[in-house]
């Protein structure tokens, strides 16, 4: 076994931060992590491991850096990199003016293929090792994305977008095409290596009833698929959806009526849900993708995270690029903090990191594979280094403990903070780091999660 050993400060989650703050977060100030054949083989206090016979001289020693699990992006659109930062519109006009025209370009297979490679690289550069992804309504764009993710060895869930009305003709499929193209992609890609398939109706407003029925049929035919869509993002969208589905009792019910509602359903946004809709999400065990960057950029509204928490609805953090303005989940965490501040619910750093790692893995039913650094899990991990960027480095000099340090990463840090990304144990990104910095010493307190949550 050719084991890679990294001795560093290490932080990850053993459990749900919101449920058990005392034991959830583990911070090892002088830790050693080992990985081989794509999996984590060792996670231990370095001195204890040495006493048990480990030869630490073979480990790379990075005491000033911080190892954490790879970030998971629970909702992102691969074809929308060219839409990011498009001015002046709210959701429905933004879709028509910028997004649909950009997705139309993916009719060209070369554009689609190049974008898929670029997108996967961009995720890895930001420390995102796993994602749940929308492609376009062109089946080949899903094919290209899976190919690129497979080459990178990434754990990724994606699906061809289903849309057969209320968008430009060139983007529309039909219920029949939705069925056949999705089934072919599922047969080829679902469960292949680290890849999985999500049935992906764009949102209720761009699918006919016949197409939503097809989506429900796919989920019945293949019960271990995921389902991803958008829900309750924008007030105008909600009113429009109600006018298209007068028979539905509310927005969520447009999906429920077709069986698009279950434990493997992930709904993006969920900003304006009624209490009844929240409760039905909880009862189904469905998850919410919290997209703060997107919600602020499009002026969609402020998620009521506290209300979802009160009902134990799993929430995962997401960029929602291209409405979101960055693929970097550290930036999403900072935006999530601001959204929660405006709801008088100060989001602590442990909570934000949890929603991007173990919490996201749980929400996406991937916990047995990824989400933390327990031995046996797939070796998706990051080396964070706050010394590479002068302003962050200066802020870190004033941090008194790991709680303050994590909070600095999520509010001031960004993709430059990610020095390395490992995917299944393979180095997928490495930038030259500024290493030992005498100005910034590793925090000395062995922070308990209670301290972090405080
Ligand atoms: N609702 C339907 N499609 C989209 C999309 O592409 N982005 C966002 N933010 N919301 C949507
Ligand atoms: Zn989206």
C-alpha cells in the first residue's frame, strides 16, 4: 500500500453540528491523515500515531495549514459560467434575457464539451470535490459533464434538464424525448464509478404535466435516482406557477402531484415556503439547497434557515452559479452568514462548514462515501492556507482560536485560500503556497465544537 501521509492541523465533522455541538466537530491541532488507493486510511493525533509505531518522518509536515474535507456544492448549473454577473434582472427576466440564450449555445457539441472540462477544473480550483449539477436540455451536455467528471475521478450527480414549454423552441424537449434521453443516460452513467443521476425538471413552470409525469415515472422505474429542481425562489415565479397549475394547492404540490417528492429530492432555494410546505418537506425527508449568493444577486429573498432547522430539514450549501457569483464555497459561506444576519440568526463558522461538507453529504445521501475524514471514506480533502493572501494573513494574525480562524476563512477567504485539492487521494489542484509564517501561529486552544458554536 502506497500511503500518502500529511501531518497538519485537521478539522472535520463527526456528526451534525446543529444536533450535537459537543461532539460534532473534531479539531486535531497536530494531526496526521493518511490515504491510499483513493481512501482515507488514517486519522490520528500525530504524537499518538507515533507512539503506536507510525514513522512520522515520512509525512509531509504543514503545521500552519489546515486540512479539511472537500467542499460539496449541492446545486450548480454547469452551462451557466458565461451567465455569471449578468446585470439588472430578477429571476424570470434573467432566465429569458441571459440564461436561456446561453444554454442554447450548448446545441454545439464542441462548446458543450469544452465547457464541461472547464467547469470541472473550475470546481476543483475552488476546493469543490463533489457537486449536484444541472446541465442543459441537450442530452450530449450531460454526457460531456459525466465524461469530464469521470476523468477527474469526482463524485458527481447530474441530470439532463427537462423543459418542454415556456422557453425558446431550441431548448425545449418533449415528454417522449425526456423519457428516452434520460433513460439512456441513466443506463450508461448512474452508479458508474463515482457518478450518479438526478432526474432534473428545471422547474414546474417549464414542464408540461405530461413531462412532469415522465419525470415521476423515471423515479419509479429507478428508485435510487435523485431528483433535483427549483422551488419557491421568487415571488413573481410563485404567482406564475400558481397560474399555470391552478389545481395545485401550492408550489410544492406541483411536484408532489407527479411523485417528484421524496427523501432523495433536493429543492433549490425554498425561500418563500409556507409552513405547510416546510412540514411536507420534513415529512418526506427531502433536502434544501441554500443558495445565498444567488438569492442576494437576483434579489430573490432571504432563506429562513432557522425555520428549516426547527423542522429538521437537511440543508446543504450551494453556489447556484450562474445566478450565484462565485463557484467558491468559502464565498457562499460568507454570503450565507449575511443572509442569516438579516434574519437575526447568526450563522457560526462550524455550521457553515458543516453545510458544505458532512451536512451536504447527508442531504445528498452520500454520507457513506464523503463528507468527513473518517478512515474508510473516499479521500476528498483540501489543504487550506490563509497565508497566501496578505489581507487574510493579516486577519489570521489576530485570531485567537480555531473558531475565529474558520470564520475568517469564510468571510475574508476565497479560492486563493485553497492551496490543494485532493480528489479520491489524487492531487487535483496545487498552487505554490506561502508556507510557514512566523506571524500566524496555529491556534493553541483545542476547540470543542461547543466553543465553535458559541
Ligand atoms: N429556476 C429555473 N431555472 C433556474 C436557473 O437556471 N437558475 C435559478 N437560479 N433559478 C432557476
Ligand atoms: Zn439553480
